[in-house]
C-alpha cells in the first residue's frame, strides 16, 4: 500500500515526466491508481498551491509553490558545491566563461557561473537573469519545452531587439527553435550584446528531459562561431557529468496501491 507521501510524489513525478498538464484520468492510467485516489490527492495539492488547474484542458500542472521550489533547489548552496567543480573544470579546458541556467518565465536565471581569466569578459553573478529569446541557453530551453507550453509562452514573450541580430519575429523564432532541436545545441550570434557569442547544450534528467542549459560565452575578438562550435564535445561531456550529479536515476520505488 503506497503511503500518502508516496502518492504525492508519484503524481508530481508523473507531471514532471509528462511536461504538460494531465487530467485525473490520464494520471490514473499512467500510475495505475484509482481515479478517486488521484482526485483526492490532486485536490489537496491544488489547495496547497503545489498544483494548478489548466482551464483549457481541465488538467493539472505545477502551481506556484512547485515552480518556486524548483528554482530554489537549483539555487541551493549544496547544489553549487556539486556543480561548480564540474563547471570550473570546463572553464579551465575551454578558457572562456561558462554558466548553467534554467528557464524562469520569460528569462533565464543563472544558477552557477564561472568567469574566465581574460580581462575582457562579461561579469555576471549566479542569480542574474537574462532574456530567453536572445541568449543561447534561453533559446535552447524554449526549443525543448512541451509544444503547447512553448506556444503559450511565445504568445507573451517580449521579443525586445537588443542588437541588429536579435530575432524579433515570433514565427522566425519558432523556426529557429526547430533548428535548435534538430542540431542539439543553440547559438547566440551577438543577439543580446554586440561582440559576444555563445553556445549552449542541454542538461538532461534521468528521463532524457531537458532541465537546464550549459553555455560557453566568448567575445568575437577571441573566438569565431566555428571555433566556438569546436568546444561542443567538451560541453557535452560536462553536461553529462552535470546530469548525473544533479539528477541521478530520478526514479521512485515501485509500490502497490
């Protein structure tokens, strides 16, 4: 018999794996749990703010408490002790600034960052926020959102032009995000800051879902886009190490209802 806590966690994990709202019937089918049980648990989670009802589908998705908790967990000092040595190793190898970011609304929040030793660099601290539509990590994470969530976000995303290369047309951005999914990485071609380029690769959880992005930044005076692309094997290797360190196997023990 699954405990109340196990049922809560199983429902939250199912929603995380789905990546979009799920109805009571869908949760019942996915978890082989009675609908009455699902209804009782999600009603309580909704009351507490952990879940929210999606009026368009009559399903449930993460509420404000869970969204804030996800951000707080990745900001936790205990996690930076895990991520920073890996990030430092990468910076020592590529000799440029690298960072880890997550999508928070319309922006990317840097949860860890290591500056390079060059005097010419952009200095930002962990916790800094940058626009999603014109940064490598931002575009990478937008590209890997659930299609429904991505379309909802793109309708409200402020496509502010920061430079002459910033993508400010929503359809052009959607086409660009499709290309990112195809190649597996995202480029920032001086789209938020003149003279600065970047490339990002995904950090996956145990279920192969993109949860964060890892990026390297460099001024065009030091690296070309082709030279930046040559760092991808190092970024992929580091992203795999971060995935293992942050997410492990990510599974809950099987239970009976």
